[in-house]
């Protein structure tokens, strides 16, 4: 069975048209919608999601589910949800296609990175995992701007004729509204000409930059898993020895030089020179040990939580 995971933004054609035109078999679709910008934007995206749900079923005969992304700018949460969705579909024996054409870049990169991570982790299933992008035939922003420019020019001409002739004509009852619309159109066009299709830089969690970690997932051995989960549970340890002591207590195993060496060896394998899941910072004669960003994502994505479908 082919499952297509489709984050929904403000596009319709790019999410369904290529599948219809190329006559691709689509048996199951997972649509993801999230809050992006203003209330009007959110409602617009939800309407598109509902339309896509109907058309995937009517045009392609696909069983469709809708899920919610609570915060489209939370990369870690998007990665975790993507990992769980893709992993679950693979467990069902399905082939998975991930569309990264729409949604904010944080979501697109999170889903692409999660797909890549699972390709590395699940070598036997790597041929069942696909990410794809569809380019638009044209962008509507510039056409909308040109239409607005023509409309503003028409309003300006009507006002000019009325002033020259002294005959208000059809604009007599609504001259104030015409002038207001003309001013608004001019202001919007000025911003578009100066800044393009977006304005400003949104602050997210106190910063204006969302770092996108590079996937470095590889197979993790059982004892390495214990170390990662322990760091995920307890956070930073002042030294590797302190981490080893905590693990020995949890495993009810005697803390010996051999056990400590085993922990040090595996922490090294998980560290910057190895798999990159652990960071180590020199502090006196010891090394503070904690999960790296990708290590935190590994722990989160390997939890047992499963996203709930939208009612």
C-alpha cells in the first residue's frame, strides 16, 4: 500500500495535481494542517485541507486522515510527529511518500530529515521511503500585484476625471471609500515592491533563527540506548563517571572499573567523533555530558507517543 504524507499550507494544485496527472496509485493519505499566521490564514488552510480530503477520496479513491500540527514553527515537535507517522506506516508494511512542497520550511525540513533518518535506521525499508517536491507552473503573487496595480490606476483615473470635469458621476456617493481603497492599494503595492511577498522576521521562542539540525541517525545498540534514555530522563551529568554510577544503580549492577570503562567507551561512540548524539564539554578534569540536539530528537522520536487524528 502507498501512503502519502502531505503537510498542507496554502497550496492546492501542488499537493494533488501531480498524483492525478501522473496517474500514481495512492491508497492512503495523511493530511497535516497547522496554525500559520493570522486567523484568516488558518481558516484558509483548513478549508484547503477539507477540500483536499474530499478530492483525494473522490479523484484517487484514497482513504484520507487529517492530523493537526500544533505549532508549525516547532521544528522538534514536527520532526517527532513526522518520525512517528512514517515509522508507523513502515511498520504496517506500507510504502511512504512525503510531500515537502507546502507548509513553512520548518515543517518541510523536519519531515524530510525524519524520512532520511529512517532510511538510515531502517536499511531494509529504505526503498519504501520517498520524499518529493513539486514546482508550481506559476506564482500568483506577482499576478495579484499586477491586478492590484491596474485597479489602483483605474481608481486614480476615475478620481482625476471627476476633478477635471467637476462631475463626480458614479463615484459621487462613494468618493471617500474610493480614495481609501486607492490609498490602501498604493501602500500595499509599495510594501510589495520594496520587500517582496513577506514582511519582517518572526520571533520564535525568543529568537529569530530556528536552527535545523542535520540528521546523523544510525543504528543504536541496546546499551547505547540505555545511555541516551538516561540522559534524556535526567539531563546533564557533571561527568561520565557520574553517569556510569547512575546507570549502575538503575540496572542494579555493581559499579566497577569495567562497568565504568564500558560506559566511557559507549559515550565516546555516541559523542561528536562518533554518532553525534552526545555533547561533552570540558569542565576542569571532567566532561559535562548531555544530549546533543539530534540526540534529543532521537530520544523524543523513539518514545511511545502517537499523534491523534483530527476528528
